[in-house]
C-alpha cells in the first residue's frame, strides 16, 4: 500500500513554527506553503501546485534554502500523487539538495521518506527505496519524534514485503504495531492492517489475512477524508485480489468496484490534464532559473577575465617575493645546520652529564643505605642496653638521666632515618603511627634532655600546659617529639641570657578530635624579614648576629614537612633583637574505645609462662647480648648462633618456636640462610631482625621464605607482639 501523505500531516503541524524571522516576505512564503499543504491534503492539486509555484519563486528571491526545500517537496508530492514518479523524484532531489544546506533534520526526514515511497511503491528500485527509508528512520530517531519513527518503520515493512523479504517485513511490522494501535493515527492503522493482510495473504494464512483486511476496511468506513479515501482505494484493490484468490468472486467484484469509483473520484482525467498544464509552467520556470544561473555564471567569468591581467601582475609580484623567501630560507637553513651541530654537541655533553648524575644518584643511594645500616647497628646497642639497665635496676626506672638517655637514643634514631631519607618525607611516604601518650610527659622529657644547652647559654626554660588538654591522647609521639626537639634546641642555641617557653593550648574540639596549638617562644636574636620565607628550605642556614652554631640546614625543613603530615601548618613571628615565636595546630584523637583497642593490640600478655624457644642468628657480639637479655628478661628461652650455617646445623638437633635472623652476616647472609632452612623442610616462622630500611629488604625477605621484618632498634612491645602472633599462627 502506498503511504506518503502522513509526512505532509507532520509538515502542516510543525511548519508554522520553523521560521522565526520577522521579514514580511518570509512570512508570505510560509503562509503560501501552508495553504499549498492544506490543498494537497484535500487533493486540490491544481491549487496546491499554483500556490507552491508562487512560494518557490519568492523563496528563490530570498535565497532561503529551507523554504526552497519545502516548496520543492510539496511539488514532488503533487507529482507523486498523480503518477508522475520520475518528475516527483527530480523535485524531491532538488528539495534534498537545499535541505542539506540547512540544519533542519525534520525536512530531511520528510524528503527521504517521500523518496523511499516513490522508489518502492512505483516499483522503480525497491532496495534503493529501503535505503532512503532507513535514512529517514535515522533522522526520525534523531529528532525523537515517535510518530515519525512508527510511520517510517511501517513504510520499511511494506517495502520489504513488496520485495518478498517477509522475515524483515514482519519484523518491522511487529516493531511499530503496539505504538500505532495505541495511537490516534488513523491512516497508519489502515496501512498497518493492510500490510499484515498482505503478509498473511502471501503466507497463505487466509483467516488471518481476511481478519486484517477487514480491520483496515472497518477503520476507513468509520473515518472519512480525501486522504483516507486515497489510501483506502489501494486497500480495496489488495482486498479484492485476496478475495479472488480464495474464490469469493462476488465480494471481490464489490471491492474492485469500490476501488475504481474512488480512483475516478480522486484521479479524474480532468484533474490530470489540469495538473499537466501547471507542470509545464513549473518546468518552464525551472528552465528559466537555470538559464538565469548560466547567465550569472557567464557574467562572473567575464568579470574574472577582466581581472586576470591584474592577477598576472600580482602573480609576478608573488613569484618575486617567493624567490626572496627561498633565498632567505636557504640562508636560514645554513644557519640552522650550524646551530643543530652545536645543539647536537651540547646534547651529547648533556647525555654524558646525565649518565654521571644517574651514577652519582646510585652511589648516593648505596651510601645512604650503608650509612643507615652502620648507624642503626650501634644505636641498637645503646637503646637495648638502656632497656636492660631499666629492666635489671627497677630503682632507676624514673631516673631523668636514664629517661633522657633512652629518649635521646630514640630521637637520634628517628633523626638518622629522616635526615638520610629526606626524600621519603617529601614523597609523603611517612605514615604516622597511633600511640597513646601524655603531652606533658613528652614535652618534659624533651626539655630535660636539652637542659645542658639551656645551662650553657644561661637560659631559663618554661613549660605551660593547658589543663583542658586530656591526660592521654592518640598520635605519633615520636614525630611530635622530633618537631619539638628541633624547635626547642634552635630556640636555646640562638638565645643567650634569656628564656624559652613551650606552650600547649586546647584550641577547639571536633567530635573525638582535640585540636592543640603549640608555641615555642624565645627572646633570642630573631629572624630578619628577608629570611623568614627561606628558613624552611633544605640546606639553608641564615646568618645571625650571634650565630656560632652550624647545623645541617635540614632541621626546620623536616619540622615543616612533619607538621604538614600531621595536618597542620607551621607559622612564625619574629623581630630582630627581640625574639621568635613558632606556632602550629595539630589534631589528636581522644577516643576511649580507640585507646583500649591500641592497648590490646600492643600489650602482649607474658604473665602466662609459655617458654617459647627462640633461635637468634646474629654475628655482632653487642647485639647478641642485647637481644638475648631482652628475650630472657621476658621469659623467653634464647639460643644464639654466630652465622647461618650454624643455624641450619642446630635445627637438626634442637627444636625452636621461631628464628630471629640477622641479614648482613659475613659468611652467609640471612636471605641465603633462610633458603637453606626452607629447602630442608623447616616450617617455623623466620623474622628478619635487621638495621636495613624495611622498604629495601621486605620484598627479598618475603621471596626467600621469611615471614616478617623488624628494624633495629625496635620497641620491645612490637617485637613480643610479632613473636607471639607468628608462633600462634604457626601452631
């Protein structure tokens, strides 16, 4: 069934709002196109063509491609209705050429649909018709017009059925069936049921075919218009052919007569003759436009010829300029070649310098690793022996000298780690630990360890702690101590015959967090305004009037980085000759539940005598003493061997619960020793006890069969916790 007029309905509904110009001529064209559309809808084709012709003339004068496309489209529709398909295609293609110069997707959708209908239902080229329909479907989806999508799917279905591709035909019918049946689109319903009738007719499902043909006829009788009469005439013809097929001749003749009556009514010879006369007029106008266009082009060519002499002169000038440019480029190329040679030589020098720098960096890394190990090893002895003294002489547990020694050793260890790995701080690879501590105790410990500096410069040291601060807080007390150690020691060194005050005040509370502001104030030489910005930079030492102290220039840089890791920002106020104040605010947790959790995670219950037997593999004699004493004082049985081979041998005769393995041993290192132990089938836990940085050795330690790594010096509680967990998990 031929079905193109529905596009014209959409055209009528939307046409008035498409053009939003105020020009009177544009409004005139829009009005005429609307009249032409309504006339075609009523099959007053003579009127439609005459008004379309006037609209087309005015649209050409306005050079408005959108209006021209619509005028050509209406003219094409008229020709198509009165069996002039080739002429219709010509005008549709003209409409499309102008529509493509606009951004109106709706116009393109209409024209592609009309082209598809002409190629399909006139049986000119069914496949080409389907291609045009699918382009129309693309634009219908793009403009999100559900009616247009359904109509186009319906057209594609009819085209497939006419081309005997019944699988695709029924597929597209089923796609649009639900939407059309639930809509008010009368013409679409007639076409839908007729196509289903055609499909079931071809499939020899006669009952289904008769049902759908009857539905189409019923709808047409309930609704009457020129447009419906045009469509139902085709339905009557299809139904008549079907009835003939099933030998219902009387009924077939009845519907064939209805078809002929409607055809004569709509497509009378008088109308056709009148339309042919108008067609000739329109064709004549088109020829005149083409002639005018050719004349305009000829005038343009004449103008171009008159300007050719000027162009020749200009061309000569351009050639001369180009020659000059070529000469200039030749000289520039020679200069560039010379510059490139210089750059190449410079790049080679830079490459050599880069390789030297990389080698220097590698050597520095090796040096840092070595010096870290060499410094941590004696520090392990200092920290360990201090702990042994405290354990064996309980009466010295509260001695300020012993506490200062222990704190200084711990601080020195932290300082060594951060000084030699300042890049670790800058890359924010330091992770703050959660420990329970008392701010007053920590600050007093620091000031006690620095009293000798205060005494040397005849300074007085004061501490002011806000009573509103909770007795215990959660945070990294070692990093906080490092900040105060740097700030207080600097204040004391650059102050003489004055005072240094350390203050802690509760600033605010947010939930379980306590924000505490710290101040370190001195009455020393002060800092010049020009130096305030750079004192936090690495390796920077500013000149001071009383400056007899020389350091690394890293102290304040480390302080700034650590305060930022805590989530704060350090600031200063200073006046030359009057003193300096450093201050910063840091949040600490004060949650009782977290305190209990931390205590439970750290404290190892050694009250129950489990008699764990620990094998210590260590070549350093002092470290042997420290490790043995630390373990035996806490109810562990300890056996010490000097090298890896001795460890492998003793495992054949004695039974141990865990091995503490040094890594850097002369005969055979800890990694190779562990491999030998695992090769012999021993499953007991092995923990690396080393002075190397954990990040350097963790991967290799785990790959060779070790279970964990502890860095010397260590917190005793951490060592016992790891030993206990490892043995329990292994058992």
